[in-house]
């Protein structure tokens, strides 16, 4: 039997991604975001929702660009820290000892040490209550070549991805081929 727990924002699980932006002075800033996800395949797009009070919000509005950086488990503490501290108060990249790289496609930085980055230009901005959703067209995805499987797709086990559920949890166990195992039903 299912029990009602009321209407609330509780995704199971939530991705843990880092939004990369430049501020008004051109300083790179990173912000951890769980309110994000793929929202269109043609053109390929991702949506990220930010509160206006966040430092990154103004950066995205001004530059009309952002990156989505996908951290691995080895960067879980840094990723959590970037969700706690504001870039207006300190240089989060310097404190973490990580490297910002300028995208050649959009006016936003990405984290060199993270395995995957999506470079996005803003297509739409939608006000949704406490958050504004930015829909970004993915112009390119960059991935460490050593993390690709034999077919050229990312190898989930080697990526070392993690999600937010009741804390941070690793993912990666293979369950079956998508768009294929369902044919057995």
C-alpha cells in the first residue's frame, strides 16, 4: 500500500551537476545544481532551474550561456562545497584547487578535472515560482576519451557518477540494454 506524503519537490534520485558561468568581471564561478535535466532531443537541450537570489542566476542572464559539468565521485566533497558557498563571497575554484577552462563555443567556463561537460547557450528563460528555468541548447559534449566504452558511449562504471537521494549515492551497475530488454516482456 502506498502512503501519501504530500506534494513536494522530491525527485528520486536527483542528478548532481555543476553549472559553470562567468560573472560581470569575467571570473569563473561554479554552482552545484540538482534541479536540472535533459528536456529535448532535437535540438539537444538541458534545463536548469535557479533561484534569482543565486549568484549564478545573474551570470546566466548576462552571458546567455552556461556549462553543465558532471563530477565524478572523487569530487563529491568539492561539489557539495560549491552548493554551500556563494561565488560572490569567494573564488570557489581556487579554494578547491581545480581549473576553469574557457569554452570555445559559449561564454562560460568548465571544470577541466571533471569527466564530462555540456556547453550550452540559453534558448529560453521561464519563470516558475521560486525558480527560473533556463533551457540551454547543448552545442557540444566533451568527455574524457578514456571513459568511453567500445561503442563510443560513456562507460557508466568508469565515469564514477553520483546522485542525490538521501545523501550522495554512486551509480553504475549495468542492468540491461535500453530500448531492447523491454522486448522480452
